[in-house]
C-alpha cells in the first residue's frame, strides 16, 4: 500500500495546514499495514517571508518519504503565490510520474493543491480524498480586484467543480462550509473533521501573566497578518482607545503587516508591539504571559463560513478570548468557548464594549480539550481515508 499526500505546507513550516498534515501522517502510520508507505510532497518552509527554518529536501524512512520542493519566496501577493504554486506543481508532477500509488490525499486552502491532487488521481486512475480548508471561489470575490474577478471567478468555479466531483470523499474543515458545498455539489460524500488542539497546548495550569504594569492587560495575537485578518482595520484605533488599559503584542507576518505598521505609526500608538513569527515553544511562553488572546477576521462575506484554526489552541489554554468575528465562527465561540467575548469585525466601539464581558483569569476548558484533541480527530479522519481506499472498486 502506498498513499500520496499533497500539502503545500508541512513542518517545520508554521501554519494550520502544516500542523494538520503532520498529525494526519502520524495517525495514518498507526493504522496502515506495516509494509505500507506514505509519500508526502510538500515545500521547503515558506509560509512567512520573514521566518525560515532549515529542513532537508528529502527525508526517507522505511514507511514515510517526505519530498520538500523549493519555491520562490513570496509575501502573500496573488502573483507571488501563483509563482510559488507553479513551481510546486511542476516538481510534484515530476516526482509522481513514474510512481504507483493506491490513493491520493490532498489538503487545500487555496483550491489549487486540491486541483493538482485531482489531476494526479485522474491521470493514474486512483481514489481521491480531499480536505478542503477554505472556499477559494467565495474568498476571491472579496480580495481580488474587480477587473480580474470577472474573468477569474468562472475559471476557478469550473476548476472547483471538476476537482470536487472527482473526489471519492471531501472533508470540510468548517461546518460553515456545508451549505455552500451541498448546494453546489449535492451528490458528493462529505465529512467534517475540524482543526484541533495539538498536545503542546494541553497544559494543566496556564498562569495569568501581565508582562508590563499590573494595571495593564496584555493582549496577544499570533498568526497571519493578511487581508483576511484585517488587523490594520481594527488595531490602531482600538489600541488608542485603550491606551493605559491594554498593551497589544502582535506576533506574525503577512501581506498586510507593513500596512498595519504604517497605520500604527500614523496614529501614534504607544501600546502596540509588532513581533516576527516565532517557533511554537516560544509562542507558548507568549501565551503564558498573556491576559487575553485576540482574534480578528475582516468584514467580508466569505469569512462568515470559516472556522479559524487559532480558536482551538486559544480555547485549550483557558485564557479569555476576545474575537472580532461573525457568522459560523461567532456561533462556534459562543457555544464552545467559555469566558469569550465576540464583537463585530472592524467595529471598535463594539470591541471596547465586549471587552468588559471577560473575566480576566484562567478558566480550564477540560470538555473543550477532550472534544477537540487533534490526535483523536485525525485518528478518525485516517480511518475514513482508509475506508475510501478499501471501498474503491477500480
């Protein structure tokens, strides 16, 4: 048995797709026969332009082979991303050309890795299991320039349709995606294995921190700083409104970091610190020293369906969660994460008001952790993948 796994990101890269795929590989290797092999084709670390980490281009063990393809560095722009994916796709096709597999698995947030997976499955007449982490066609209408959108959207909708219909089963990371996909592709088989909590975030006692003055609340955000997060639309004004009460520590990088930095300077914020991406062990120290964990998504219709992976590690830590989200993410937080406050995206007044709802101390969320441990979720997903392989009649 040989399974091909395509994921644009994989450790040591820092992102949800990387951590998710690694957990799935671990779960699969526990369940496949001893003679089976997993062939992972990914990229050398490239998630953040400002964060690089050495990794071998090939790791070859008896049961897992990892190929890391070199791609051009990018800063999250559309053209940069297209070039990076193009380089990845070319190398993937070269690597799989003379190989025989029993199943193709692809995980995708921007559609094209899923499409590449479908192309290979079609080419080699193999069963296909897709893991969809975003609705790309829905997202581009909010972030792509109008002149380009009128041409691009029908093209990507066609690619999406062919890709989804080619799959034996499609997993949707957010339950919020269900209405879109079932309306568009009602005959497909769907599952809903979400992101989850990695073991390093399961801590019996997470202390309450306060990095600075004891009268100042330390608010930490860690993650991407792109158009989707919209930090540049909320942080400068919000920080100024809360000067002397709140100190923001924003950790990460992305396509809108420079704009965020510029607006912080323009508004003369004195209580915002921008930090580069850091490894997970250092990130845990930041979380330990935080009073509040912050999350924000921009005010776009596409984000009404998403479920940010960040919520799972935030929820596991037991600290207050202050989130500017709407739609399914807001519903999930309200139902699943205690001691949380949800405000309207980009709404500074609502954010200030909702801050007062939080209790500023750690409250363990044992039931949440038990429900959303990533190891358990991925074990179940691995079983589904192997069922697809077993039931395929090719």
